[in-house]
C-alpha cells in the first residue's frame, strides 16, 4: 500500500470518528415531539417519529411528550353563591399542542404543571363561587320527577298497603337548575383554555371528580334526612295507632257480644233452675205441709240466729215454731 493510499484511509477514518463523536443523527420515538435549537434559537420542530439529523455541536434537542398528560388538583374549599362551603376535587387532561411556544414560555413540563395549578385552581374557584350549590352537585332536574315510594309489608290488604304508601310518599320539590355540573365543567374548560393557549397548551377537559360537603353543610344535610325519615316513621306510627284502635274496637265489640250471649244463657239457666226449685218445693210442701214449714223455719234459724248478737224477746211469730207446743 502506497503512502498516498494510506493517507486517504487515515483521513477517512478520522472523518468517521469525528462524525460519530459529533453524533448528528438522533431518533424521535413514538409519542414524542421535539424542539431543535441552535445557540438558544429555535431552528426546527419535529412531531413525526423517525431518524433525524441535526447540526453537530451547535444544535440541541429538547424532547416533549405528545401524549395526553394529566393534571390532578388538590381538593380546595370553595364557597358557593349562597356562601355554603364545599370541597372540590378536580382533574384535567392536557396536551402540548405548540412545542415551540411551549419551549419559549414554560420550557419544562414541571413548570407547566405549576402554571396549570394557578390557572385551573383560579378558574374552578371562580366558576363554583358564581353558581349555586345545586348547579355544582346536580346535573339534571330529573330528581323533581322522581317519587320515592316506601316498600310496605305486614299489612292485611291492598287498601291498607296503598294507604301506607300514600302516607310515606316522599315528593320533595328540589330547586330547578339551569346549568348543571357538566355545563360548569365546560365553562371552566372554556375560561381556562383562553389562558393556556399562550403557553402552547391545549386543555382536553376539566372534570370534577368529587364534591364533598363541609362539616356544617354535612350536618345540615343529615338533619334534613333525619327530618324526612322521622316523617316516614311518624306515618308508620300513625298507621299503627289506627290499626291498634281498630283492633281494640273489634276486641271490645266481640267481648260485649260474648258477655251478652253468656249473660242471656246464664239467665236462661237460672230461670230453668228457679222453675225446677219451685216445683221441688211445691212437691215437698204438698207431701207434708207441716214438716215442710218446720224445715223451712229451722233452716232460717240456722242462717239468721248465729248472726244475732242479742235477742230481746221471742214473743214474735217468727219464733212460734220453737215455743209452740
């Protein structure tokens, strides 16, 4: 090999080594987008995956995700239009729609999250405080068309069941809403999007994951629920008192009927017995009137004289049997 050929190979090897050290080739993966800067100035924006070329030593590549990202806010205590406090737990999805603008304004995803904290927290607080509690917690007026019917059991007939259902029927008319929770979420999205566009960020949605009542509002709700259940309990008690009075009336009527029947039967038996006794007395008297008179008088003495503490005289017809020779 001649010196000239050797020199060519050496130069070629040096060029290859320098090319590899400079690393002008780079790969943009699926789900990524990148901003290429030269001396701090944006010279290219790449959004399609594949093998890319950059200017060695002077170009820098900043990668961002092109996927939908999430923002999770902390639950915050917010007053509603009626000055009733609720805890709102929101979440949101967003994407980097303009990598160049994103690079120029916030530069990093962590900084973007801080900006979103300020924008979304403020927007959510503003929308919630401008609307009533019902607008925030409800999404339709369907509750006003619902009737809660208590299941009843242990009743004698369908008439009583229907009566008890009418007593326990709950038909509380709630306040009519005009927006609802979904509309408020869309309003939050619209208001916040006007601020995030300047950072190259597009919001996909804002969702209220949970709304929790504050302690004082929770107590108010519990008291209303207790009142409603007490009304239903009173309806059951009223129905029970009515059933009790009805059964007591039936029992008393049956008792009077039984007593009347028994009294009539006893009087009939007494009448028969008295007639039989009279007949026996008459038969006995007819057989020996003097002995019958003596026996009746002695029986009378046996019953009355032991109860007499003092007898002043016996010169009475009553004592003739004792002294009549």
